[in-house]
């Protein structure tokens, strides 16, 4: 792996840059360091192993491309949200593997920053950025999917020690994670949202069992996680019961609007890849020059522009100190459905390619078949489409539910 | 008022515009022109030399949105654009438009041929989608990539009624048969493209205003109308339908914001217009559906908004704009090396 060796010195030199100079520096670094084999639009593509992903993400962090807005005291780069947006635009512009630690960087980290103790921040946050700790998210349960207030996993306290019993499901990446952000109940089930507490549970702790679930794309990306009398020290409890969850909800709102901020720029990268592959094929080249497909590709371009507009206005609002509230649901709803529309169009186009199939078309097919299948999950995870519509109706439109 | 735009926010124009639009309801077209001019609303983007405020296009957005929301029966977008388009070559006409003394409009569809004869130009052809052309004093017609201002009382100008959905701002078809105008009535090269690009943003703004009004009406109706012993908004089907309309509305709003940003170009402007057309018609059709039979009546203003949105979509030639946007996007991307991509 050449990634690790070439990545070292850049971070120090980007510290003083801002705006366009910062963008150029990030672009240069990514261009020089992203291995061709990691790029799903490159002939040399071969999905990275876990160890390669870890090394790559650690290198990205050292170059200033992770923990961008986190305080320097906890290993972050102390930059603004607008700079975070700039970096993400550059990350999105390249066909790069998804982070194996996005739960750590975009969920656990911000929650720890919001409710963690000083000791927890110093212990957990640098380990996330340096990729020593990969996190997974233990919120959903067999009986509590969309309705988290119905979760049954229980945490009971005895002095300085908690004991956790229960089961989590749809825990993405639990098989590769060191830590799980577990949401558990400290009081009776009837308490619903009250009495929920969060814990940073080590997955190698005694009593934790992880069982992978094979998903639609043939991968074993998510898991069931069983907790059988797992001991967790008070020092790994995040925030007080109640308080932790309330703060987490606020963080989740912001995350919904800002996580994977590169998304619309990645969709654009995907669209460019699709078009360039089509133009290399004699049949498809003619097809994408016909009005029917010009218009349908045009619709995808408009979808992407609208998504960028949602993201940029959210960043502006946050940068101006406005609260984001439920507005993240708007962007989530839009991107998840727009991506499904796009993936379906890509499959439709690529299915009409000429024979014998060209290498460039095969490569695009592999990428878009995976994207199409994975996109089915996008209207389910992080709150289903129906949940987002409910949030918009309840909290943004404030429609009366009463009689 | 600070005329340079420093410290001024586009949103500050929304309140003035909404009040002026409401005042215009009972006025004739010419009275409306004077009224809007007195409030400084016709010259928002025109130069100070011709009586305008010389503000960026973003400042015209809330003005046109208020006109859409209030169903203003005046070709406001055309007046705003003409005040600026004419300021360099025909400053006196620009001044008259900004002052509300001249009613001018634009024929958005079609192009006429122009033949130079000494100091004059002779125009021939058909143009269409000209809002309020019947009452207008002057009409801007397209000649290739340029345009010329034609007095509607010129010999050979025949204004005809055209079918069209919009009742608020009716459109006309105009035939120009050997119309002679001074050569100085022409606008500079590529002025037509600039006009169309700015119109994309303002049409999106007009649709935003209409869509916002429709969603407000639908929300009110869903909260107050009772069936089966409950407000309509109790039902998830209604809640989710309204939530989708809200998603569309915010999509239009944000796309417009992006289209007038520092780094925006033709793509962002077209995208704002196209998104507004798609979401705006869905919102106004959806609001009509939520009103049930009442939505289909003349008494509820939803149909007026729906008519406006569809007319604006057609006026901006949404279908061709979409295909052209796709064509430019596809055209700018190189083919992958068929054998070795990357």
C-alpha cells in the first residue's frame, strides 16, 4: 500500500489555507493519493480490503479530510462548516469507497462532542479519526425499528458498573467494529423516550455476540448484535440517562442534514461516469444523443442541482447560527428518492449496450448494479421515507392530528 | 434606501411587493403600472440612470414571487427585465417602463426576420406567448440572438388572442407584416440569451409564489375541513401528500437561491426553472386534489395558480429547456476509453 507513506506531510501545510486555496490543496492531495484500484470508475478497480480502507481513511485524516470541524484539542482540524463543505465537494467528485467508519465520524463523534465528558472526548475522538476505533450504531431492535422509543435492551446499574441485556439489529459493520454506540433503557418500557441512555460498548467485551446478515447486494454488511449480561463501566456511559438521548436527538437532526455531505457531488461523479461509459458504446452513444434520453438525463441533473441547493442552504443556515430543526428530513427524502430514480435510469441505459460488451460498459454495469441494489436501502435507513414524511407533516407543517 | 444593495436584503422587498400586489387587485393595467412604479418595484434591477435601483437579480425574486402569490394581473417579470434590457440602447424607453408610463411586454415564443433598409429595419414573422400584448404600448420581439422593441401601434402589427390557460395574465400571438422600425430600436448581440436566462430565475420565482399560496390553502383546508368526524389532516394519506408538497416547495426555494449565487451559471438557472415547473405543477395539482370538489370550482383560487404555473412552464419552453440542458451536459463529457476506462 502506497497510500500510507505518501500521506504524511500535507496536513501541516494546509493549516493556513482557506476558501479556494483550501479546495485546490484538498483536490491535489486526493488526486495524488487516491489509488486507482479504489476508484469504481477505473479499469483497475478492485474493492479495498478492510485494512486498506483503514489505512486510506487514516491517511485522509492526516491530510485534513476527516474531523474537519472537530476541535483541535480532540484531534480535529478546527475548520468551519463551509470548509467541511468544500472538502466534501472534492471527496464527492471522485469515485471513492464509502467510509468504513462513518458511524464513528458522523454519529458517535458528534454525540460524544455534545454530551461526552472531557475524559471521554480525549479517549474516544482521536481514536475515531486515526481509525484505531471503528464504531457501529446499536439503536434499532427487532421490535423497535422506526419507533425507537419502543426499544427493549436494558441497562441496569450497580455502583460504577452497568449490565446490558438485549439485542440489536441492522447494525451496519458490527463485524469490523471495535465499539458500538448502544441505546438502552434504564427504566420500564412504559417510559418510552424517558430513561434511555447511551453507552460506548466494546464489541470484544464478554457477552457480546455478532451475527452477520447477508444483504441484497450479496454482502454481509449489517449484523445482529446480542448483549448477554455485558459489563460496561460508568466511564463508558455517554451523558446521563434522558439527557444523553435528548442531546443525541439534536445531533441526529444536524447529522441528517449534513452527513455524507459529499453525496450530491458523488451522484454527479456517478452521472458523469454513466455518460462517459455510454458515449464509448456505439449504440448507447447514439441513444444519449436522442431527445428522450437527453431529457431523462436532464431530469437527473436537475435532481442533483436541487440536492446541492438543499445541502448548501442547510450549511448556510447552520453557519449563520440558525437551528436546523426537522429540515434535514427534506434533504434526506429528496436524495434517497432521487438516487433511486437515477440508478434505475442507469440500469435501463446500460442494459441496451452493444455486443460484445466493452470493458468500459462492463465496469459501469458493475458499479451501477451495486448502486441500484444499495439504493433500495436508502429510503429505509436513517428513517424511512414514511418516517421522514411524518416528520415533515408533524414538525415543519405542524398539521393538526387531533379530532 | 441604499441604492447599491449593500446592507439591503432581497427579503426586505417581499413585504412591500405583497402590499403593492394586493393594492393592484381592483386597478386597470395602466393604473397598476403607475402604482407598482411608485413603490419602486418596476426598476428593481434597472440602472439608476433610468430611474431604477440597480440591484442584482436576486432582489427581483421576492417581488415576482409576491406577484405570483397574489395573482397579480400585470406582466411584472417583463417590465422588470425590460427596464434593464433597454437601459443601454433605448434609455428613454427603459425610463418610461420603470416609471410605469409605458406598458411593455415580451413575446417569448418565435422569432422574426429583419431586413435592413437604410436607417430602418423591416420585420416579418409570427411571435407568441406575449403577456398582455393587446394593451401594451411596445413589444420586444426576438431576432436571432438579438431583439428589437416594436411599438404595437406600428403599421403591420396585428395582435391576436391566443388560447392559453392563464386568465390572470393573458397571452397573445402577434403577427408582424412588414413592420418598419428605426434601426436604433435593436438591442445588442446576445441580449436575447441574457433575457431568457434571467427569465428562467424569475419564472421560477413566480411559480414559487403560486406554489406557496397553493400549499397554504391546502394546509388550511386540511386542518379545517372535517370528514368522518375528524379534520382531513388526521389522515396519513393527506399528511404525507402535504409533506411531499412541502419538500417540492423548499426544493424550488433553495434552487432559486442557488441560481442567484456567486458561482451560478446557466445550468443553475435552468435547473431552478425546471424544478419549479415540476414541483410547482405537482403542488398546485395536489392542492386542488386535497380540496376535493371545491378545488374544481371557480370560487377557490387554486385553478388560477395552476393555470399560471402551467402557462409559465410553457412560456419558458420547459420541455425543450430540459432536453437542451441534458444535451449540453452529455456533450461536455468525454467518452470513456472503450477498452481501458479511467
